[in-house]
C-alpha cells in the first residue's frame, strides 16, 4: 500500500515538472508599425497597455511573461522586412503587424514557411483574407466590409455612379476593386478611377492635376480611399478648386475617422476643408470595460494622441493571442523552434549581422493558429470570434458626417442589418423607419441631397443619334439642305430638355443613308457601344433593346396592329343588307301566316274581318304588314287572336330593333373586302404580310409569332402600303399604331382590323444607368400632365379621321340563326291557337247539326253515302263561314225546347216510343234550320 502511494506521488511530481518545463518563462511577441503615423502611435500605446494587463493577470499564462518588442518600420517596406526577419531569428511566437498591406503581402509568404502567425489590425486589404495566406489574420473588419457599407450608402441615396480616388498600392487598389464589386451587386458602378502616387505623400501639384480631371467628369460622388496625409491634402486642394461646394458628395474611408478621433483639435484650415464629408468608423458596442479603458487612455498616452477604434482592436488582439498561447501550453503543444538547415530553401545564407540561416520554424505555429481562430470571447470591441473564412464576426460601422462643429453620427451599418438609425446591437425592430439615416449636411452647408452628377465639363456636347427617315417624316425629318432636325419626336425631346433644372449641351447626329429607313436596332446598339450619348426618335421600347440601354418614360403609346382593305357600305340597296335573303323570306312568310291565322280566328265573330273576298284578302295583307309598325286598326275580339297577336308583336319588336341597329351600323361603318379579321386569321393564313423597313415588326412576327420570313414583304413608305394593299401584293400590313393612324388619315379605303396585339410605346434611349434617363422621364411626365404632349401631338399628327378609325368593322349580316327561336315560338302559338279553334268549331257544328236519317234503300246505299259526305262538308264550310250570333242562338234553343212533347205514356209499346222520338228529332231539325236561316247573312 505504501508502495502505491509512493508511485502516485512520483507520477504527479514528474507531470508537474514536465508541465513546468513545457512553459517558457518568457513568450516573445513582435510588434511592427510606423511609429510616426497616427495609427502607429495609438497601436503602440494600446499594445503596451494590453501586455502589462496580461502580465498582471495571474490567470493568464501563469508565471510566463508576455514580452512584446516593437520595431519601427518608418513607412519603409525594406525596414519592415528586416524587422520581421529579426523577429523570426529569435523564437518569436507571433507578430503583431505589419501596419500596411504592401508589407503584409511579403511577410505573409514568410509566415507561411516559418509558421509564425501574423495578426494585423490595420493591414485590411481584402485579398489578404484568402486561403493563400493562412498564417495572416486580420483582427479588425477588413475593407470588404467597409466597401459593402459604402455601396449601401450610395444605393440608399440613389446615386448610380461614383468616382474613386485612391493611392496606387496594394491596399487601396484591392479595396477599390472590392468597392466596384459591391456597387455592381446593386447596379451601380465606378465611372472613373483617379490614382494618387504612393507614399511618400504626393505633391500638391500632383493632387491638383488629378482633381482637375475629376472635376471634368460627370459624377459628383467621390470615394476617397487613401491614408491620412494624402487624404487631408486632397481635401485641402479640393477646397481650393471649389470642389467642396454644393453639388459634390465626398465619402472617405476609415482613415478620416481615425484623424478625427486621434487628432484633436483639428486646425481650422483642415476642419474647413472636410466639412460636409461622410466617413466610416468601426463601431464597437458600449460596455463598462470599454468605458474604463477610455478613462485610462489619457494617462496611458499622456494626452499626446486620442484613442481610435483600432487601438481597441489592438488591445483585444493582445489578449486574444495571450489566451491562445495559454491554451497551447495547456494542450501540451510543441513550443519548439527548429532551425532551417543547410538543406533548406535559404539554409547556409549569412549576411553581416543578419544570419538568414538562423531563421527557425515554429513547431507549434499551426496549433497556435487554430487556437486563435477558435477564439470566442468578449473584449473592448464586443464579441470576438471568427467566421470559417477567418473574417471577424458581425463587422459594423458608424456613419459620420463632418460639420463646422466637428462631426456627428448620422447612422450605422452592419453586415446583417444594413443601414440603420440605431446601433446594430440595439436594432430589435427592423422596420423601415429604422433603416434610414439622420439629416446629412452636405458640402456647401445644404441639407438637400445632391443629385450626384452633372454634365461633364469637357467642352463636348452630347451626341444625340436621330434616325434619318425617308417616310412618315412627321415624326422625325431633316429640313432639306440643312442639318436642322424637326418633327413630333424632336419637339417632345426639346420640350423635356427645357424642363431640366440644368443646362444640357447637345447636338443631333443623323443616323442612316437617307435612302431608306435605318435599322432601329443598330441605332440602339450605337448608344450601348458609346458611339452616341443618346438616341431620339420614334424608337419602340421592346425587350431586346432594354437589355442594352435605358429608356425614358414612353411619350406615346404604339402597339402593333393589322391593316386590311375595306369597302364602303353606302349603296342604293343598303337597307336590305342588315338581314340575309333567307331571313327576309322567312320574315315575310311569317307576316302572311300571322295575318291568315288572325283572320281565321276572328272571321266568325269580328265584322272587320268579314265581307267580300277581295276585301278580306286586302284585310289579311294590311293587318299582317301593319303590325310591323304597330299601326293595325282592326280590333281583335277573341282570346286566341289576342294571344297570337301579343306573341307576334314581341317578335316584331325584336326584329325591328335588330334591323335598326344593324342598318345604323352599316351606314356608319365600313366592311372588310378581305378575309383577314385580325392577327389570328393572319397567322393561320398563308397570305403575304407587309411591314415597315427598319421596324421591329419583322423580328416580332418571325421570332414571336413564328411566321415564315418568306411571307414578309418589306415596304418603305405609306404610298407603298397603299399600292401593295390595292394590288393585293399583301393581304395586310402590320405596323405600329402611331404610323398606321397617320397612314389612315389619308387612306380611308383601309382600316385597322382587330385590336393591338402588342402593348408598347416610344421612348428616348440612353446608356445603361444614365441619370439623364431618370430626369428626362420626370420631364416627360410633367409634359403629359400640363397638356404639352397633346398640344405637340395636335400640331404634328392631328388629321381628319376616317369613319373606320372611330368604329369597329362589321362584315356579317344578321342570319336566321339569330332569330329562329322567336319564329319557333310564334309558329307554335299559331298552331296551338288554330288547333283549339278547330276543336271549338267542330264541337259547335256537331251540336247544331241533326243526325242523318238512316232510311236509305239498300240498293242505292253507295250513292246516298257519297252525296251525304259532300253535303256534310259543304254544310261544315257554310257553318264555319257563318257569323256566330250568341243572342239568336239562345232564342232558337228556347223555341226548340217548347216544341218537344213533354210526356210519353210509359205503357205505350216500343214502336210508339220510337215513332214519337223520330218525330221530335225531325221537328227539332226543322226548327233549327228556320232559326239559322233568319241569322245567316247574304254571302
């Protein structure tokens, strides 16, 4: 048991001695920067303070001390390289720096080979974050984030182009390249790049020459990405050249906020030269630790320089490194350095006091690098952590506006919330109201947002391409013998230009040979390629053109339409055209049928339908056709007659209304003499189609409607349209409505068939993202609202309008199919009325006609039967033709009843009964005939 305890104590002692042996008493860390620069001074103080705080904290590194040595590169890349090599000869765990990106690109390769991490808070070139430099770590937000913030600001204010002024070194060039990418994502661009000579600071004369060129450019939004000395010199010269006045926009990168924070107070000259500029400052959330450190700063710096955010990042970087080294010790990682042997890539090289062979490889460098990248803590700058791509977590900036009192914060930007009025860490409600900026005071002291561009002051006028048309010259034409261009489109453009709040120097340049209409696609391509600054004319806004240029608001609507020949309808027999021949025949037949039916129903009762045969025929015809005008005078007494008449009058009402409407339309409308009724019938036919030379109609018919190109016939003028349509060279012409309306004003024998089958308009073409296109669109809308567009239209294009242009075209007569239901109802009613009338007459005839005596001789039975049938038929016709008098019939019935023997002795034999019954029937028959003979009129 004692042996076990002894072994355990021995193992613990061995482990403790091993861990103590693995920890160095001192950890060497290098720091290199230009001690004379603003950032160099701030970084030195912050790093020293952080080193002292780490060494004073026993929970970090234990008894190991962090030794930070400083090297002044003095703005020299050579001195910076020498300093880095000396660090790597002396078992340095890591290097804080370098300060600029030019040196970082060189040292990053050396760090890769020697496995020594480089941590920089000011070398923020976006390309240094690539996997090419795994041992180089940017511990402050790099320029990729800063340029994204600037692009959002440009987009927020609606500027389309900017000018970039930058120093010609790796840091500034790559930063501007990142800016170009971010702007392109939002459909903005850098229109001009002005390059400053690299350090040492460029001369005043160099800056002046550069700004004079910038002043001649179109854009007035200037992004200044350089260093503090060069940047302040640029502002000073810009002030002298009047480039800090109203209309300009200056956005400086973080170098200006560094000057504002660390150089206080600014000289009056410097403060005056930067008034109205915007700049960015890395945003660090408020915290107690941060406030405590800021309170210590005056003591640390002895009041020599102000603290800026990069000092806070440098402080956090030292603590980050200390935690990573401490974790390396705890992990038992290798902290050995192995010298490069003579077999190495630079082994055996010696040079004076710099022994290149003494360079050593840090065996624990990879593990230390991983520990740094896995950092997840909170420092003076807030949460400290890295994304998998080694970029800092949630970079953010303050947007600062300089003014006569110094500066003010107008908003914030972060990569996850964009622009906002409140700090990103407090942005809980992401409403539109929060995604805005406070009022900005721009150069010149104005708070009105600058337009951001002017016409370039280079002595050149805008070259406006104008189609040299040979037809439809009311739209665009050149005055004979001069270079003067006029027409409807030109006057609209000139009127819109006059409404702009600035002068626009321009000159018209004719496009085309003057022998035929030019290709409008080629004209638009000339604008896209930069040969013209704009194109003005009857240019249709179509999809393929909008891909290469920007169009203004349309100033006239003009879709494609179909034109076909028409024939006039005003002939001597126009009144017969509303109905087809068959319709006329059926209508006339029904008029006669209705007259006959009413006569049959009314003849036995109504004296107006009785009389001589000639009179009754005339009555039938008169009554029939007088119902057409509801002018019949005869009274209808029977219920059946009234029913038939009501139905027929309804039919007549419908027929009259339809006839009137159709005839009215025919007297005011033209009719087609062509089978083409619109674009659909034109597509399905095989007839040739005419189109205007130079118009987009050809490509539309072929590409969109799949009409064979062989069917298309190019026509160059309105006269060619008329000739081709009259000669039937083409079945129809397809062109834009604006042209066709002008063509039809002088050619009324043609007309538009169907409706527009495309919806488009005409506009003026400008290069992509041209701000002039937006201002011209606003001017065109103003012209439309105040009536100037209509006034100009009336001046150039108002003509006498053909009737065909105000009415639709009718080509079909009214057929029986439209009315057969009405005729069916009328015919059915007539048939039913006649049937009821016939049954009623038969019943009356049967009641008042005596039965035939059955006493005929058998031998002559056949002859007697034939005579009886004929007699009955004549009797029935006589009965039907007689006028029925109800009062006389009632009186006759009473007499007949009185003549009947009232009683018969029941005891008489059957023969007596039959004889008495037969005598009664004979008496009744005779009485009835005498009564009828009194009432029948003379026929």
